[in-house]
C-alpha cells in the first residue's frame, strides 16, 4: 500500500468498502433501491486511481468538530442525525396541531411527520445497538404564524436534512448504517422536492448533483429552532 493510500480518509469508510466488494455492493443496492444510491457512493469516495479527484462530501464530513458533542464515530453521526429528526418530527407535529392546514394539505403534513417519527425510532434504536446513549430531545420553537411561512420553513428544513445526510455518508464506517442513512436521505430529498414545488422553488436547487452540508453549517442553520 502506498503512503498516499495509507493517508486517504476514504479507505476506512463504509462507502469505499461497499464499492470495492461486489457482494456488499449487491446487498447495498438491494437495501437502497438500485444504482441511484450507488452513484452517491461514487461521489462520496471519488476515483482512487486519480489523485486529483476529490470528494466534496468527504471533505464536508472529515474534520467535522461539530460532531464531537454527539459521540465518536458512527455513534456520533447517528446521534447527530437523530437530533435533526427530533426537530423535524416536532415541527410537523406542531404544524399539524396549528389549525393552519386542513384536508389533503393536513394529510400530507401528517404523512411527512410520521416519516420523521419513524426515523427517530430507528435512529434511537441504532444508537443503543451501537452501545451508545441516544442524544436528548431538544426543546423547539417554530414560527407558525401563517401557512406560507410554515411551508417555506418545511422546505428549508427538508432540504437541509437531505444535505446533512449526504454530508456524512463518506465518514460512516458501517455499511448497514450507511445503507440506512442513504435510505433516510432519499426520503428527505423527496419531501424536499414536494415542498420546493409547493413553494414555487426549483425541485432540485443544486442541479443534477445534490450538495452536501457539514455538521457545523447544519447546526447553525437549525439553532433558531432550538430553545436554550
């Protein structure tokens, strides 16, 4: 192994191992629904034969000091994701109770909220299975003055959530956790696309390739929703 290979932060990642192992690659595709998810791995890992190729997603995940508060390794990443899911689940719960939406609109909000609650359940169990302690649920506050503001907030949060998962994919060590994270990422992206449409925004604001977000950027963005 060359010195460059030894220094590469991507070598130990689940994404790289899945790409290199044909059996794992088949299992991953079965779990996540095919080649679209595999393309995310390619973006995360880059081309090891071309040292000039770099991964913005791996760069977003590497050296992310903001994750330290959530724990080490995969436990920290899962707890970070759990914290975001707490916020999303709480947001939709408050919106559903606000009286601002009725009929099909309310049904859509409740469906999105159920997805986020399911994410909370799975991520909580995952942290425990890894031997960690689930992150505490933060107290939240959201501006629920009118339907337009709520929909824009929902779009912002869902787009941010999708970018957050993408930003950590290259740092996850466990292939099973990677598959679960990308599965949730896909749902967040679909929520975001729906809300982008409802708010008159571009369905894919980053174009053909989604942009990742590092943990510090994400946490700074959601800070206004957290009550100290």
